[in-house]
C-alpha cells in the first residue's frame, strides 16, 4: 500500500495531536488545507505569506493553503524546528522562527513546481525529491507539463509517481540533455591484480570495507572491448578483513588477472518504483538517453511513455530490474546513428514486458552489450517504417548471454537482419517471433517458434519441429541428391568421411535455389551448417513457397571409394500443397472433418476436408492436436 500523508481537516474536525503518529490515508494533492477560527494552528494562503508573517511564539504548527496561491496543490503542514538555512525542507518566518514541512510523501507543487509547460521547474522538482525520506513517495499530479532545462538527479531510494504528467526536456548539452539520472553514489576506486577463477567470492586486496556494505565489483578487462570490465556487479560484503573481503555472489567464469577494482557504494538506490512517466523534449533540441540508470537493484519502472526520444532507458551495472508497459516513438537526433528503446551494459536478471516501439528514422532497437546476462523481454511490438536506413531490431554482443525475447512482433520498412550478434558467447533466443515484413536474415536456429505473415506461414510450435536423419555411401565420380525434408529448416548438420576431391556440396530447395556448403565441412567431423537455418529475403533456399530441401554431393575421380556421409535436418514441416501440412516421415496423419478429427494410418500428412482454402492458423491447430495425441501415445 502506498503511504500517504493526511494533510487537512474534514468538515472542521479537531486537529489530531501533531506529536502522535499520523494516520495512513490516500493523499489528495489538490486539497486546500484550512482551519476554523480560533484554532491553534494558523493558516496562510501561501508559503510566501507565512514567511512574511510574524507568528506567535506559542505556535508550533502552521498550515499553508498553497505554495504560491491558495488551492494550487502546494498546501502543507509545517512544524517549528531549529534553524537550518541550508535545508530544502525549511523556511523562516519574519519573527525568525524556522518551519519544516512534515511528512514522508510530497508533491512537487509543495516546492514551487508549476507544471505549466513554460516555467523551468527543475530546481523545484529536485528540491522536492531531495526532501522525501528514503522509502517515501514523490508525486507530480495529473495532466501537467513540467519543463526542465537540465537533467534531474535521482540518487536515493525514493519512489516517484509522475501521475501521467509530462516532463519536457529543453537542453541539447551533454549530459544535461537527459531527463534524469537514477544512480547510486560510489566511493573512491581501489585497483588490484589477481588471477580469478570461476566460483570465487573472496578477493585479496587492502580495503576498509565492513560486513553489510554494498560494493561495486569490477573484475578483469572485457576481451571484446578494452574500455569495459569483464564482470561487473553490485554486491554485498559478507566478510571483511584489512587484506581481503568476501561478497554474496560468485564469479560465473574464469576472469583475466588484470583490471580489477572495487568502489564502495556510499548511497545505494534499491527497492523503488518509478511510474506513470511521460517524457518529451522541446523541438530542435538534441536529447541523449532519457532515463540513465546505473548501480541500482530491485527497482521497477512501470508505465513509461516517450512522445519522442532517442534512447528511452539505459541500464548499466545493475540487477533485478523490471520495466513494463513502455510505449515510445524512437528517432535519431544529431549525429547519432540510431534510436533505441532499451540499452544495457553489464546487467543481470532483467525483465521487460509489454513494450511498443515505433520509428520512422532508424529506430526501435534493443541493444545488449558487454556481458548482459539473464535478460528477458516479453510481448514486444517494434515498427520501424524507415524505408532507407532501417537497422537490425536487436543487437546482442560483447559476451552477453541468456537473452530471451518471448513474443516479438517486428516490421521493418527496409529489410534488414532482425538480430545483429557479435562476441563470444553472445547467446540469445526468440520465442513467438512474428514478422510483419520480410527480413533480410534471421537465424532460425535461435528461434523456437515463428510466423511469417508475408509468406503466410503461421506460428510453428516450439516442440513442433521434425528431425530427419539420412545416411549413405558415396564413391568417386558421383553425383548424389538426398532429400532431407519438406519445410523450413531450423538446423542442419552434415558428416562426410572424406574431403579428398569432394568437389562440391549444395543445399538445394524445391525452387532450385542453392547454396554451397562445402567450405563448412570437415573430414570425419560433424559440422553444423549455418546456411541451414537462414531465413529471409536473401535466404530463398528457406522460402516456404519452395519447402522441399535436399543435399547435393559431387565427387571427383580421386575421391576414395565407399565413403560414409550422414545428414541430420531439423525443420518445421510445411507442404507444397495448399490443402495439406507435412508433419514428418512415417507419422500418421490427422484427417479433419469440420471441427473433429481422427487418426488413420500413415501418409504423413494432415489433410483438411471440406476446406478449399485452409488458413495457416487452422493447419497449425490441427498439427497441435496431432502432436498432443502422439505425445500421449509415446508416454
């Protein structure tokens, strides 16, 4: 439950004892706080009016009905306190008394923010944020537009509810061309050298750490980017002595022996929610990253919308984060090469769900680099209508791994690869990929299920692929064509016993589109063929309108006699007959009449009765029913 401060009296009820615990109630930020005649708590129309007043020495509490004018939403309750001219919570009255605003939750209007779209509200918003105690809430109210001429700094564990109001940035100078930085405060860096293996949590280095401290650990140098660390993690100290310290996580792999450092976390940001934010920027300005988030953990970002933006949220050196309900129009600005929805460096255990990104200028990117790990993105629609310079929708590189997209719908005005991947291991996978336009390339070996709307191929079930094996012998001066399947290839492996005078090996589809795979092979070795999972405009061999696949082998006169070859093809079956759907060799078909079906004996096809033009969705449902029955039989 959100904790809110009870600010006012209802119907002239008696004022509660100010020394007693305040009741928990829903805060009405537009409530005008008033008092009845003769009450012991004077009321002033504004903070300025209170500051100009001479207040009786016996008064210990005062009220304001607004910040600048009565009813502007900035009304508050204040308590007389000791002098502190530097506090943003306090002001002095004409008699010299100091008054401090009371509460754990505040509204930016209580510190003078207007939200009129013209006034620079940055200082007022920052003062309000700096006043909220750890764990409290800062509110912005609804239907306002807060202009800021430089970035906000969020550096404490304070929750922020923007209320759906817009924060409009008016700055083109780095780094003030960001909406806000959400960062923990770090101490001085300490460097050391040590060889570190996998599973290590204790490090030998001179330190002043204590049990319970948070520390940013940076180990090794990234072998793919010498400007980055190999492993970076905010973690907690569980044991410490002057010469070594132990943390609550272990190294996931062996790390090179140089470039180690740690920095104490002086003020940690964790366990907070940032929600209901709408961001925009003034025309002709050049924004940077709108939300710059680093060294934080266990935080939630909910309901974030960018009217327009270049990079919406950048996560780095953080873990246990959730971002959900993000909607953005992404665009390039200035000399930038792209726009992005999310970027990440050295992040761990990240969940992003329900994202909608659109762009008409090389945008709509997800960019995971430098050992991101455990990143899951669920239910995303990305629409980039730029028909000249569209870029890959996803970038996974620099050793990132365990990156998963589940439910990804993409459209690119200019065909391009869906994923750009680099750096070992750089592992990713895609479930429920839905392509609204034909990409140049997508690697189906990383895709568990997909739909090509343009080609009319519907979702392929994650476990609905077929694996077909073919073995044989070949000798000199031979030409052999071997059928390997009828569908869209997902993975392909080939074994050849000899490479001596093996003149060529081709992957061919039923439309006679072929590609040589000879250079991928090795004598006496199983080799996975990358071309086998290629799909897109430049991958006609995997065009679903020509589903038949075969391997063609040619040998010369000096090729040895009686050499073995083996081929394993994993594919999603699809027929070249519009009324049938191939489900694999030797598997009994499902014959469908109206809404029911039976399992007769063996042709290996699903036949649709009474349907001149069956849809791919219907075919898929029939196959799923058959798969369920087959699994029941197998069990």
